C-alpha cells in the first residue's frame, strides 16, 4: 500500500508542477491534429510500459506475474479462445440487450417523473423520497433486493439495470428541467400558454439537449453495472464470462472482456454524440 501511495503522490505533484510551469492556458484549445498526436503518444507510452512490465521468456523473468498483468499478446490471444470456446459474441449481444432494455425502461419512467417533479412543486414534494434515494443510496444495495423480488431470473437482471439507471438518471433530469430560465416561461405566458403548454412547448424543448446528454451518460454507465447484473446465476453475458475467467485464473480473458465492454460503451457513446449533433446542431462543438 505504501508504494502505491508514493506513486500516486509523485504523479500528482509532477502533473501539477508541469501544469503550473508549462505555460498552458486554462480552457485553451488546440488543433485536432495536435490532439490526436498527444493521444497517440500517451497510448504508445502506455503500450510500451505494458510490454516492458510483462516481457520475458519465462514468468520468472517478468517484472509482473501474468496472474497480475498478462502481456498484450496474451490478451490478444484470449479473444479467439473466448469466442470459440465460450461464445464471446453471443454474450456481448445478450449484455447489449440487457443494458438497452433496462436503460429504456428507466428512461421512460425517469423522464416522465423528472419532468413532472421539476415542473410542479406539489408533484416534487410527493415524490421527494425518490430524489433522496437517488442521491444517497448506493447502487449495489439493489442486487439483494432484486434477487428477493424476482429471484434468479432474466427479469432480475433487467430489473436491476432499470433501477440502477433510474436512480442515477432522475436527479439529472430534474436538474436539466430546473435549469431552464424563467424568461422562457414568462414569454410563453404572455402569449397565453396554459400550464401544460409551458411544460410541453417550453420546458421540455429547451431542456431536451441536456436531457439527451443525461441519457447518453447513463447509458455508458450502464455498461459498468452489467458486471454486477450478470454476476449471479448467469449462464451467458460478459459479466458471466468475466466471472468464469477469474475463477479459472484466466486473467488475460478478464482483460479481453474489459476491452470488449469499453469498446462497446465507447462506440455507443460516439453514436449517442453523433445523434445528438444531428438532433441539436446548435449544441455541436466546433
């Protein structure tokens, strides 16, 4: 533990000193080409360090044991083994279905409830306990609860993801609606808009871009919770494969599954961003 603390403190101090004396501008912009170059340099250094720490003809020659950190080639070789022997693609598709189904259920409920709570004070007061739960209750506590409610079934996994996404999304929806300026409402009132018109034609349209960003973020986080959803009585799915690989001490397989999850989440985030740029072009960053 001591060496880890020393490494973290050293890195933090060095980074702060670099930021202070390098002449960087706060919130400055850089060219896209330069951004790609810097990212490529980081990835190259990361892969070089990974290769150096795991290189060696024998396990005894390595700086790190393969039970701690497998080599890049060992992780690469784990992909065909997982696919041919354990159905990696099938498990990825099933996990995608579970995350998407749970997220969709949560989105419908969180957006409906969040809009009404943020629009009408009496509704917000009535459902105030849900806002409190969303802010303070850790997600993991819903695993035993969903097991008690739905048992070891597929419904339990989707139900857990739905609850987890809902709990995380509700405060964000509330904040998005409540951040709409009263000036928009005042203008609509002068035009004779009814109370529901204010919600339907003012609050929701103005906050729609922020709501989209909330949904985008929660969908990505949902891929982090899939491991928890599939850790109990699962017969397939990426979480199940990771659990099996860990039990067999196949650490290379664990790393391969992590890469698959990150890839799917990153690709989904890109599609969310591209869709948002088309739906809300005025929010597109140059």
